[in-house]
C-alpha cells in the first residue's frame, strides 16, 4: 500500500494500493474505500459537487448549529427529569 502525502494532516494527492498475488481484489477494494473515508475524499467531492452562495452556506451552518443546540437541550432536559 502506498500513500502519498505526509502525516501532518495534509490530504494525499493520490491514494494507491498495490495489489499483489496474495491480496484478493475484494479486500483491496475495502481497503481503498476505507482510505477514501479516512481522508474525506467522498465528503469533499459531495461538497464541491454543487456551488452554494456564501450567504446560503452561512444560513445552512446556522440552522445546523441551532438544530444541534436544540437536540442537546432536549437530551439534557430528558435526563434531568429522571433524577
């Protein structure tokens, strides 16, 4: 298995997996998919798939934060009533 890029948090330019005679193709594919998930390649691709205006991106970010806060408050109030 060869990965280009350093361990300082940079994303690799290319992800390469050498397939030898002893490594089944299914196992190599699983390893490749795991590496792609680790480096966030699919996430980055989906993010770049469509352009969002900065105002829309900010609005979505604020809505997600509000949703997280509401969820945390609901969870906290749910457990505090039981005590």
